[in-house]
C-alpha cells in the first residue's frame, strides 16, 4: 500500500450553502424587490393622478346651470346673513338702560326727565330727592356700578315744599348696553 503525502481535494457532494452565500442572495433579492416596488409606486401614482383629473373633468361637465344658480343664491343669502349679523352686533339695547335704572334707583328719588344718548353713552336726569343725604346715596349707588364711568351733579336747588331738585349726568362704558 502506498502512502500519499499530498492531500487530495475533497469531493463536493452537492450544493454547499454558507452564510455569506445566503446573505449575498438575500441582498440581491431585496434590491430587486425594492426596484420593483419603486417602479410599481411610480406607475400607480401616475395612474391615480390621471384618474383624479378624469373625475374632475367629469364633475365639471355635470355642473349644470341650475346648480350654478343655486350656488349663487346661497352666496347671496350668506351675504345678507353676514350684513344682518353685523347689524345685530352693533345694536345697542336701550331696554338694558331701563333694567339698570330699575335695579339702581333709590326709593326716595324721583326722575322727572331723562335724556339718553346710547351712541355717546351719556344719560342726563332731572329729578327730585327727599334731601341731600338721599341724593348723595343715589350718586354713591351709581358710582359703585362697573358700567358707570362718571357721575356728575351739575345743578342742585332747594324746593319750597321740601326736598332737593337736581340735574345729574352719567357716563357709561361702551359695552354697557350691548
């Protein structure tokens, strides 16, 4: 028997799979799949844009004169509502002034004449009070209210039958009658 010193190459018994070979084929497959997905996305986005344009064109064709008239009527009605809403916002309720008087008048003070200017926020009273103390209490009641900016007494006189006659002016904050 002869001894051979030189080793003989091994015989391959089939396909050998190594980790490097598996990773190599996996990367090639992933790159190929990514390219296919990219091409598919570009194709389908283009066809979706074409379909969207077709639908828009179809929608424009279906718009009739009746629909246009209806839209115009809605637009005109909206403009009228906006105008009316602006008027309501600028409206000042004079009834709020009478509620204010009802809540803040002294029992022993009588107003014979009232002049109200809502735009300027001014009120002028001419009236009678039982005495100076009652008139002072009425002025304090008005001054304590947040809606009243200023209270001024411009004329005071004593009456023959008793009591005090006066002229009183009030200035209101602009938001007082809204």
